C-alpha cells in the first residue's frame, strides 16, 4: 500500500484567517488521518496473514490425501503401516523443521547456500516472516517427505522412516528451498542483486524444490531396497501387486486436488497487493489465474492418461487416471503463476506422457515404486521445471517477480534461452544434492540392516507383525474364536531378502 502522509504545517495554511487555532486543528486532523491509515495498514497485514494461514491449512490437508492415496495403493496387509508413516512424516517433520529446517531455508541475512537465523523460531515474528510463514513452509516440507514414503512402501522398517523423514525435513529439503526461494539463495528469483543468468530460477510453488526432492529421494530409497517380493517373476516380467482399495485412492486424489489450491495459489503469500493502484486487477487476479492453470493442467493430464492407458492396456483404469491427474499438478506447480491458461493444457498433456514413459522405463529396469512416486513427482516435476522455462510470459514474470525489469522469460514466448539455462542447472543441482545426501543415508541404513524388513514380515504384512493387527476387522472377536481363528505375532528378524 502506498504511503500516505499528512503535514500539519502544510494543512494549517488552508485554514482561513478567522480560525482560532489553525495549527491545533490541522494537527488534530492529521492525527485522525494517520490513525485511519494505520488501520488500513493493520488490516492489510491481517488479511495477508489470514490468507497465508488458510493456505497452510489447505496444504496440510494434503497429508490426509497422501495417507488415503498411499493406503489404497498398497495391499491391505500394509495399510496401517503406511498410514502411520504419514502421521510420522507430519509429527517428526514438525519438530525438526521448527528446530532447524526453517532457519536453514529462510534464516537471513545469510549466504547463498544455507540460512543461519531463526533456529527454533527465534526472532520470529520479524519484518520478513511471521508464524504463518513457518506453518506454511512446514506443510511444504512434510509434503516432500510424504512423497518419499510412497516409493519405499510395503518393505521398509519403521525406524528408517523416522530417520529419513527427520533428515529430509530438517536439512535436505530446507537447503534446496533456500537456494531457490530465499532472497539470499544463489539461484533464487527473489535475489535481485545477483540473479543466475539474469533471471534466477522461477520455481514458483516447487516442481523442483518439493516434487523433485521428494521423488528422487524415493528413487534412491527404492533402488537401494530393491523391489518387493513377487513384483517380478523369475523371468523378470512385471507382476501387478495391486492396491487393495480404489475407493481410498480416489478419495486421496480429491483431497490432494483440494489441497493443491493452497499449494499453488497460496505460494503468493499475500493477496492484498495491487499491480495498478485503484484497479480491479491485482495479485488477487494472479491468484485466481494460478488456480485456473493448476486445474487445467491436472484435468488435461487425467484425460490424456485415461485414453493413453486405454490404448496401451485396453482398460479404463481409475488408479492410473488419478496418478495422471497428480502428475499434471506436479508439473504445473513451477510455472502456475507465470503461464497462460492455454499453456497449462500443454503442460498437463506432456506430463501424462512423461508419467507413462517413466512407468514403462521403471518396468524395464525392474524398479519397484508402489505409488509411482519417483516417476510422478521426479519425472513430472522435472518436466514442469523445463515447461516453465519455455512458456513463462513476460507480463506475468514481471508482475510476480517485481523489482528487476527486463528479466528473461519463456523461450517459446520470445524471452531467449537464459531462463532455460537456469532451469537446467536447477534440475542438475537438485539431482546432485539428493544423490549426495539421501543416497548415502539409505545406503548406510541398508548396511546397518535398518532399512528393509525381513522376508517373513514382508510376506505376512507389517500390520500384523509390526503394528499388532490388521487395519480392517473382517469379523468380530467372538466369530474369530468360534471358528478357531487366532492371530499370532511373527517376530521380526534381521534377514534381508536378496
């Protein structure tokens, strides 16, 4: 909001000669005027903070979506285990992001690599961040951890989830978000003093920062663990280990869709920001456009997957359509605020093809990801980063990232190749960083026999052997005893399947 000033000395000159105390009257009017101006300023901060909090609640609701999607995508004997890991991601992520993560991500002033202030939210609130900022960014951090949990589902020890989730949310993810989102980050589009290739990286809501980090972390976890027992036969052909509930998959997908309206539009952080004062057009319009581009990309990806899989397999598969929809969302996340709605349709169409291609490649190399998380978030996220560098429009880039006129924009929109160069570097450094951090972590856990469960546990299901019972009650206890049915606990062993 523009600053409005009232000078009592200047105002007193407009009072006539019959005014008894012109200076006193002018001072009184200015005090009232200043009070009204302060109220408008307070209201602006309150509305923006409320908007960010509401967006944080939406993003956090995606944890329920992840839980339902994961539960439906695994076999019934492991559904309690995977839901518990989603609770763990949020709980452990909350503590570690509070103690370390937010400081590493946004603790400025700092260097270009890592933040160094706000540990334990010390000095919060400040002129730059409030508590709502922490809550919103924490919801993003645990989303990255939730992505990884899907890749290693049905065969991972509980302690491994605890260790990797804490490390990812407390260090690995925050460092990446500092690089690309902090005003001090070496590749951040907000770092107007020293922009990478004159543009910085435009990863608005995190196709690279969130989805690629979570997806490639899951890739390394699944590669080091190896496929689930029975996923490939003796001849190396893929065997479908279908999830037990398409209903939960659809429910989780719709919850994620709903939460994505906080994920993408909420990344503006504030809503009361006019691009032209006194006009109907402002940041609120850009927020609406971002919701539209998000919707169009997801819808296009869903339909493309529907017909693409029908041609390839001969079936109309609801699970594949749900994954395609989410792949479109993951791809548009980077450029949702800076592209035209028609470009979002292209983004979703190609994202579906990328997902189908990545799944085919995964089968060829005998890679097992029960939720297709590495392919969906890693592959489609990388496409989203490239897509933004091709289709970002000049007008929207300058509105969303003000303060640096003449920024490079999309290659296909006439903006040259500098933004594309910056985004290729983003993809490479994210893969390199995740390789250097999460790869060794999963390898150490594997060597210490803390990563994969025993063969007996995997065959019986972790709900029974690790969590004391199944997620579903098929008959009551009286009926069970009547028929002589008794559950017994299978003690875990340290045997690791080949």
